[in-house]
């Protein structure tokens, strides 16, 4: 087919559109063509002109095509009943008639009902089927048949008397197809729900219309009979199925998520990890599975949800992401509190102290040269990504090297907790006394505000401590102060960053508190290897006091958020 023929076809539709524009001021025209490009019919939208909501342009085109064929057959001494079977696949007379009778709304209704059933939205399906029944009553959906006198529409009324008849007919002829010469009721044409048995050929009066009633085979094909069964049997039962199918539960609106990293054994009653004190003291009694995460969840009646991420940035990122995407929960207004232990810098904090983090710096994203090959003028073998020398300016945050928390929220949390008395003991005092020359290390436990380093490596020693401080200053533009080292926080914050982009969480509602279970460097007079040996043995100088401090300090924040939720839900707290 040439481009010129396409233009000619478009001209037909354009001419019809101009007719529509002249009639009602709205240009909608259509044309129907065969595979060879021969015109079959043309028409335009006549919904306003004919006061018929089904008379779109394409419907009018099909109708005109049928009328044209009918005139030609009449002039040749034939009719639809005799000639329709002769066309075969060359021209689907049946299809043209069906489309001209308004099959489009029928298809829409039938499709909507099927889709609703597949989605288990049974009440919606029943509603669509009921609409089809009502439309059938008034003839907007109807069957038709070809007779020697032309196309006859079959319309009937649906009353209570017809219910028994409809069910009987559907069940009786479920496996058989009734057809008579010229019978036409395609499966997508929903057909008629009619009022009891009538005599074939009888004329009934409906309003101002006189309608010819055909035989059972004339009025309904097997597909229509099956529709009656669906409508009369499944339709009423859909409401029952809907009532018996529980509605999806509304997501749990979580107020605070407490993020811990490890638990040594059970959640309660044995040697504790970071999670146990939270479970016991916050009464996180409801256990919820988290199949895609490291550990199950626990929830209390106040909307506080606790989780264990697993050790390391990879487990933390995966577990937090699994939780954040869980449709059972609504985190849109939730506060996230990361509460765990870590290794403190004796220059800034003492054993058992707590640090609220302003920044979380990644200690893994870097190049590294073996210490035995470091150039003499290099202070370290660690080099920032995309840089050639240590601490090369300018510092960039392209890959998640640093996460900055909401300073006002951090300031509020620090102000709320800075005067909390923390656990001290003789054993802590003896451990602190080893760090002569570090005034802050000799203090009783206290609450501080600084920065934390997150790394997958348990590093230890004075030189590594020097690197951590310099690395923190580099990425914070000289404003940060490294105070405590941990592992998982960059993984957690990366997951929360992605979840924030997805609209699942509010990144401005995230807090990180780490408490000092040990120092990350050896005491004066010892070597790094000696310090590491003590560290590896598991004898953390302040393991239990640090667990206590994490729960005590963190819980003061959690309790304030819960008890003032009417304010905290909408507005983030700020320091006074």
C-alpha cells in the first residue's frame, strides 16, 4: 500500500470529522478499510446527534458498513441470513454487526469483571456483573440474530421469576452449543436475561419498542449461557466471598525504630548483646518475622519497633533495607535510633560514655598501600578514592564517604541526655587509670557529642587512631572530631538514604548514639599488639556499662518521642 493510498484513507476520516464539526462543533471521524485498502465503511461520532452514548465514530462506521451491505444484498435479491455464511473470512459480517451493535462497552464490562475476579476483588466483580444485568434489562446490552427480514435485537426483562429459568438453562446447556441458521451471539456479547419461556417468534412490547423473541438457540450461545451462570451463581456469592476474605491490614504506624547490631544469644534472659536490654525494658513483647533480614523484629504497644541488623555494614544495609520496604509498616513519621557500642578515643571520652554522632564517616572507601611500602612523606597508606595522595584536596562525598545527621535533632538529643548519670564502678576506674595523660579518659562516664567512624575492619593502635582523627577532619572540612569507632553505621545510613529517596522514611529523623566499651588504642607504655591481644580475648573494659549506657541514654529519647507524640509526629524537636 503506497503513501498516497494512506493519505486517501485519512482523507475519508477527515471528511467525516468535518461533517461532525459542522453538526455539533466537535470533529471526530473514522473510516474502515479492508486489507487491500478498499473502503468498507465510514462514519463520525453521533452521540449528541442521536442521543446515544454508545454511538462513537467507530460504532457509526460499522453500522454504516452493515447498512451499505444490507442495501446491496436487498437490491441483489438476497438478504443477510442467506449471504452472511458465504463471506467466510473475507469479510466478517458477524463481526461487523456485533461491533455496530455496541460490543465495545460489553467488552469493557466483561474484562473489568474478569480482572476483578483474578485480583480477588469479588465485590467489584459482582458490581460489574450487576451493572451488566441492569444494562441487559434495558437493552443497552443485547443479543441479536440475522433473519430474512434483517437484524433483530433480542431484549428482555430480568425479574425474580427468571432466576430459576436462567440457572436451569445455563446448567442444562453448559456442555452444548445451541445454534440455528443465522444465529449470532458471540461470546463477548453478554446477551439477554429474559423473563421466563416465551414462544419463538412472539412479539413483545417493551416501552415503545416491539421486539421479536427468538428460540433459545437464537437468543443465547454457549458463552452467553455461561455468563448467566456466572452472574446468577457467582455474582451473589461474590459478596459472601468478599465478606469472608479479610481486608488487608492497615500498616503499623511506627513511632521509633531502635536499631541494634548484635545479640549474643536469646533476646531475653541470658548474657546480653545490644538488643536484650531494649527488649526487656521497653517491653518489646510482640515478635514479628523479618524473613529478608538478619533477625526477627520486636514491637511494643507504644509503637516502638526493635531490630538487630547483624554485624558488619553489608548485613546492616540489607536488614535495614528489608525492614524499610516491608509493607506491614508505615515509617513516614518514624524516628530511627541506632544504639550500639564501639571503641572510644581516650583523648575525647571515657569508658562507659555515650557519644551522639553529628557525622558518620566511612573508613572503608579508600585506596590502600601496604604499610611496608608507604612513601616516607606519606602519613598513612590510606588514600581517598579518586585521589593520588593521602588527604588530597578537595574532599568529595561521591560514594557515601560521609553522612551528616540533622544537627538540630542531634542537638536536642544531646541536650535532653547530657546530664544523665551513667554507670561507674571500681573496675572502670582502674581501667581508666591506665590512660595517664588523657584527661577525658580519666573522667567518670559522660554524654558527649562528636563523630563516629564506621569501618568493616576492627582496627587498633595509636597510629590507626591518628589516621581516624585525620580522616574525620578531612571529610568534615576540619569541623569534625572523631570520638568513637564502630562498624555498621554507614551501611544503615546508606539504606536509609535510599529509603528516603523512595519516600519510605524521613532521613531528618535519624539519630546515632554509640557508647564506649573499650578504647581503640593501647594505654601508655603498651604496644598496639599487646592492646589487640587483650581486645581479642573478649575482655572489653566496659562491655556491660556500655550496653547499659546505650539503653539508658537512648531510652530517654525514645520515651520523650512517644510521650509527646502529638507534637513529635508533625514537628521535629529542637534544642532550647
